[in-house]
């Protein structure tokens, strides 16, 4: 029934029937399991459509939820390619490494071929306080590697950006996604780059790489995940008309046909504006 309603929401948006749907907001008691269900559905469709499944994931608190994905049934792990929407320019065994968090929570427990797990090249990473050149080299290498993937693995959008089958995004209390922070010049990047360096991250460590906003919005589907009281103000702002927070700017390639899906717990959803004002359809799930 939930998936039927999601399809109805997309149809209303794409046909112009009813009020245009900008996002679907799911408020649920078991968000990790809900995320796993969305990922499973996305991989099934992608593999049926083009033979592979390309997923880009965030780090931070989101990686703690990824463990639920190891128990997904009927998964063709050998068809998966896993990338990161952003990464800190640190070695793989560093506590700040998004790769390390994902490996411990999930990747070490499933059978995705190692060559299809697209971690940052740690040989290019320096100490946490390395100069800005480190992030430039890491971003250049990561983009080159993504561009080397066959289009049946990582399709391209009409503007040449990478069309990941699914982006699994967290967002900060300030509304940032990836390493795209509110008010940062990288939000305005129009270079055509897929991967950008950042050496002045407001959150440590300063040297990072991140998907560009155009790359985020070339994805086939966007899934944003937020848990806890600390996320409720960002959620409230994101669904206030005119919001320019990065999380509000993430909509994917076809927001009418595939609207962004927000998976929230009750605490994160506590301050949502009224549905009629916020441009979303709310689903409350057990």
C-alpha cells in the first residue's frame, strides 16, 4: 500500500493532477529498515533496467543505519557499485573516514566485489591538517575513476552528469548534505565537474571531496534520512517556501516522476510545517 501511494504521488506530480508533489516524507518508527527497503527496491529496478546498481552513500551518523542493509533478501550484490557522496581526505583506517564507518557497519558483511567499492584513494591523502592541494588531487582522481565506469554501470544524464540510481543522503542540523554547506561557494559551482574539492569545511577535517550539486541533482532517486531532535529545525526550514538550505536543493533528475523521499523519525519530523504549506506528502509508517 505504501508503494502504491508513492506511485500515486509521482503520478499526480507528473500529470499536473492535484497539487504538485515536491517530496514524500515518511515518518517511521524503524527508519533503518525503511531505508533498507527503499534500497532493495531501487537495486531491483536498476538491475532490471540496465544490469547494474549504482549507489552513492553519505557518512556521518547515517552509516550507523547501514547495518540493516546486510539483511536484505534477494540482493544481487555482485551487480552493485558503491561510491561516496563525500569523503574526508584521510586514510581508510582513520576514525574520520566515511569508508571506514561503512565498512564496519555494512560493507564487510556483504559480497560486493572489492573493485566495485569506490573508496577514496588513500595514497593521495595526507594528515588531517594537510594543505588544500590534497583535496584537489583526491577530487581529480575520484572523478576520473567515476568517469571511467561504463555507462551501463553509471548512466549519464542529459548534461553529462552521473546519474546514480540512488543517492543515500544524510543532512546536518545546519541543513548541509554531502560536504555542501549553507552559504558555501561550492553550491554555486557551474564548472560541470562531478566531484569538487573543499579545503575549508566548517566541520573538521577541513580537506574533503564532495559531489557537486548538479551531480546530486542528476541522480535518478534521492533519499534523505534524518533522525533525532537535532534535525527538526533543518527539516522545518527545508519545507518552508523559499528555503535555500542544501538539503532543500537536493531533488534529483526528475522530481516530478521520482520525488525526493525523506525518511524521518518522529523527533526529526516534530516541527514539520503543515502539509498544505510545505510542498510534501506525509506518510506515517509503523
